[in-house]
C-alpha cells in the first residue's frame, strides 16, 4: 500500500486528490495549518478520527506550515512517503500584488523548504509540483511546454521559481520530480474569491434574495477553465510514469470572463446586456424567467465593474495546447466548459437550498466520478443545515437528490 503526503490538502485540489488516492487504497497524510476556526471543511467528510476507528484510518492530518522547514523535515522523515504532492501555496493572483513578499515566502521558498526536507531525509519519494499557466503570462496562446515564460504577477514569479527548483532537484539529485503546468480548474469546491465561484455563488445568493449585485474587475480576460477532479487525476498519472516529466494540462478551449458571467446567468434563464465602458461597465438584466421574478427584475444591475478588482498587470489570454499530455499520457478532459458552468451553478443553488436546473449534476453523475465523495448537501436547508453522514449515506443522498430533481423536471 502506497503512502502519499499532500501539502494544501484543505484546498480545492488537495481535497479531491485526497479522495482519489484514498479510493486507490493509499494511506494519505496531509499538512494543515493551525487556524483559530476549523479550516478542514473540504475534507471533513473523508476524515475519520484515528482514535475512534481503531487502526482503520487511511487519512492522517498533521499541523505544519510551508514557512517551517524543521517541521517539514520531521514530517517527511517520519511519514516516509512514496509520493509527495506539493499543492500548498498562497494561490491568489490578485492577493499576490498586495502580499508579494509573503507570496514569495510560501509559494516559492516553501517549495525549496520541502525539496530540501526531502533531500536531507535521504528518502526519495516521487514529487509533484503544482505549477501554473500563470507562468506563461504575456506569452500569446496557445501555450505548451515549449512556450517561453513571461510571468505577470508576484504569484507567477514565485511559481516560476518553484518550477525551476523542481527541475533543478530532478537534474542535480535525480529526484523523480514532475511539474504539472495546470490551467485554471474549477469546481463547487473552488475558493469563493476566484472568478468562477464568485460569480456562481453570487448568482445563487441573488436567486435566494440575499444579494443584488456582484462586483467584478476585468471582464475581457480569457481563460481555459477545466473541471478540477479531472486535473487531480492527471497529477497522479504523472507520478506513475517511468520517467519524470513536465506537462501542460487544460482543455484547449478559452472563454472570456464576460462570457462566463453571461453563460452562468443564462443557464437559470436570466439574459444580460452590458452598458457603459470598461472600468464602469454594468451587467443589466434584459429578461428573466418568471420563476425568479420575485427576486430579479428586468433592468436590475446585477454586475458592476469596479477598478479595485483590476490587476496592475493582467494575463490577457490563456489556452492550453495539450498535445503532449494527450500523446504521452492518453489524457483527454471529459467535462467541457459548458458542463463546468452548469455543474458550478447547480451546486451553488443546491448550497443555497434552491432547486437547480440539474444538468450539471446529471453530467457529473453520467461521467461517473465514483471516487468523489460529495459532502451531504441538504436541498431544502442549504449550507446552514450541513450535517455529517457516513460516506455510503452521502453517496446515496447525492444520488437521491439527482433523482428527485430529474423527476421534478419530468425527465425520467
Ligand atoms: P487553494 O484552494 O487556494 O488551496 C491552497 C492550499 O494551500 C490550502 O490548503 C491552504 O491551506 C494551503 N496553504 C496556504 N498557505 C500555506 C502555508 N503557509 N503552509 C501550508 N499550507 C498552506 O488552491 P487550489 O486551487 O487547490 O490549487 C492547488 C495548487 O495548485 C496551488 O499551489 C495553486 O497555486 C496551484 N494551481 C492552481 C490552479 C487552479 O486553477 N486551481 C491552477 C494552477 C496551479 P488553508 O486551507 O489553511 O488556507
Ligand atoms: O481570475 C478576472 C481576473 O482569480 C480569472 C488561480 O487558481 O488560476 C487562478 O488564477 C480572471 C482574471 O484566477 C474578477 O482578472 C475579473 O483575468 O479566478 P481568477 P487566475 O488569476 O486566473 C491560475 C492558473 C492559478 O494558478 C491561480 O492559483 O478573472 N476577474 N473580475 C476576476 N478575478 C477575480 N478573482 N475576482 C474578480 O472580481
């Protein structure tokens, strides 16, 4: 049975990766930061207290921080992992302009600390580095493994340093280190301040009457948005190859922020039109499905652009050329951009206790990501009535929700 260590296990990707590895029979160790309130809500549903389950636990959590080299060394030495997935980072691009030094300390130097902990321990796990399409920055699309890097933010510069450190430890010490150069990937577990989730969550709040307007920045940036669970499968795949290598991972499609907003609203029957210019633009409701008339009306300003959300230097367009991943790893994403919008809107409506259209949830079920253990979301109560259930019951509950929705829509 393999042993994996995940930094950033409480994040979007870390939580999906933990589920994937557990489903493959791994023993999984994760590093979590101490915080004044629980920050493990993305993994609570897969965590069993080792004290309570008597030797049956497969997931172990350890306090630690990428700023603490001594502790990282001790963890590597004691856990003796076969695979290390380094996902921990200050991962927000806009925030990196406000906190460049902290971002460098954690996102760049944190990687060096972990690599050094591995080197000094004498243990030789396989190592995955969470590199980013942001490293391509100003380089025009499509971007692949040969595209010259042109980072446009402190975050991207820090990731580039970490990328080269992983390459250096591979060349200098023969470490099996892989860089996954991942383009934007999203999910219902995406952090609430990233663009896609900010929009789908705000939409759900508007439909439940809690919010009137969402405030955004640059609507004209283009991104290659994929579905996060598929991307963590790629992380694992890279570490199972005979040779370590670096891979670009994305969908090959790109869409603008503006289009994402339009498509999310259109999915629930709200058509938008745009008024005004760049830094003062507004998204106004042109028409609305009668179902939402009590909360949203024609003429409502549902999107307001604010200069404070623009970045000092923007990355205009990212689109992955995934030829290498396709040819060498046989990888092809299944979830399209259209599906992704639907999945995210469906879940955010569900979290708000609203009845989602259901096409996204259906798509997720059809593609059969059996290893994803969605926490139990209560259709009528929303997040406030979130409650823990045993894993089997969670799966059953998600299935039941989907069946109920389909019945209500008259589809089955
Ligand atoms: P995320 O949701 O922001 O998660 C980041 C994780 O890093 C969290 O678990 C966080 O812990 C942890 N972390 C932050 N500072 C830390 C520190 N000082 N010490 C230890 N852990 C720390 O990010 P994600 O979307 O899952 O992305 C995973 C990785 O892939 C990140 O490195 C990100 O930069 C990179 N990446 C992401 C994308 C994407 O589109 N999602 C694309 C390319 C690359 P807390 O929960 O305590 O904050
Ligand atoms: O922005 C624009 C913004 O913050 C996407 C991270 O996971 O992916 C992510 O970085 C676009 C940008 O993601 C708002 O200017 C407009 O053009 O969702 P985002 P990101 O910056 O692309 C890469 C691959 C990573 O590696 C990172 O870790 O949307 N945008 N208005 C906005 N973005 C945000 N967050 N908020 C807005 O109000």
